[in-house]
């Protein structure tokens, strides 16, 4: 299956998937290249439930690539649904959002040349207002004047 990577969020999602696939493949390669340790009761127990305890190749060893992606997608959806992601960003936008120093001059140039602009977002007003005011470093509500 293929997934579209068409937003900044999907780039981060794809990067996380790439990192986990690399980790899974690296662990599998390490496990294949190791000489098996002598059998003991402990090593048998770790082999039997190693995925649960983090041994035996790691918790990713039993997951397919599709399962890994589904877990990432589920976690991201949960963060959006419960609001925790936006709460953290809104509390400290400077930690998460890169300010482009050209944004305000661009918006002002558009306005002065008679162009009308608008924001299309799937975020609620309270979050959008915080982000836009952070980006244009102005008082609350000023973003709508640009």
C-alpha cells in the first residue's frame, strides 16, 4: 500500500516510519549475525517473551511494516483527537514553530498591492489565533488585519 505525503505533518510521519523500519531491520540483521548464546532457563524465557520485555530483537520484530505504520498513524490521530499536541504547541509556540522573517513583509506587500488573503485551516480559531499572533509578533487579533 502507498500513502500520500502531501503535508508537513505527513513528512514527520514518514520520517518516524523510516526510523522505525531502520531500527527493525537493524535489529533483525544484528540478531541474524550473532552467535546464539548457550541455552539457559533465563535465555529460554527471554526468547519466549522477548518482545514483551524488549529482548529477542526488540518489540518491532513481531510487527509487519504495515503494523508499524498503523501504530504511528493511530498515535498521531490520538494526539490530534485529544488535543494534547495543540496544547503543547500553544503553550510554547517558539519551541515548535519556525518563524519566517519574510512572512509579515510578504503579507503587507500583498495587502498594500490590493490583494485579499485568507487562511484555510482545519484548526479551531483559538489555536489558529495563537499561532498567527506568534508568527507576526503582534497583539491578539492582529493577524486578521494583515
